[in-house]
């Protein structure tokens, strides 16, 4: 009788040890594989046209410039780009709707030239 109890206790102890070992193997296999195989991939970076920094679209400051959407690393770069593009569009041709062309002497000069 005592021998049977000892045998059962031993069996439980061994089973538990084996189970723990098995558990550790499974944990190591499942935890190690995705960690080594999951680099940050598939995220397309966009380039800031002002300073040339590559930024994530999700975190970038965006500006809709006509049909295109432009991404910036910061508000400062966006403001710079906006100022640059507004001066560019004003000098190249009056394409903006709300601005009155009669209020701008440059536009009149371009027409007379
Ligand atoms: Zn920038």
C-alpha cells in the first residue's frame, strides 16, 4: 500500500516535471519564431519634400496640395512647403480661386508683359 502511494507521488512528480519541460519548449518555440521573423515590414515611408526626412504616413503632418497629398515631419516643414508652394503658384499663374487677381500688381504686370 505504501509502495503504491509512493509510486503515484513519483508519477505525479515526473509528469509535472515533463509537463513543465514541454511547456517551456512550446513557449520558446512559439515565442522565439515570430520575434525573429517579424521585422517592421510593409510600412511604406514617405519623404518630406522640405528637409528630405522619411516619415511614417500615420505619424506625418499631411497637406493636401491639389491632387497629391504631401507628408511632412513637422508643422514647421509643412508651413515652409506651403509658403514655398503659394509663392510658386502666385508667380507662375493665378490658379487659386479665392484670391482676387485685381488686387495683385504682379499679375497685372505679367499680363502686360
Ligand atoms: Zn521635415
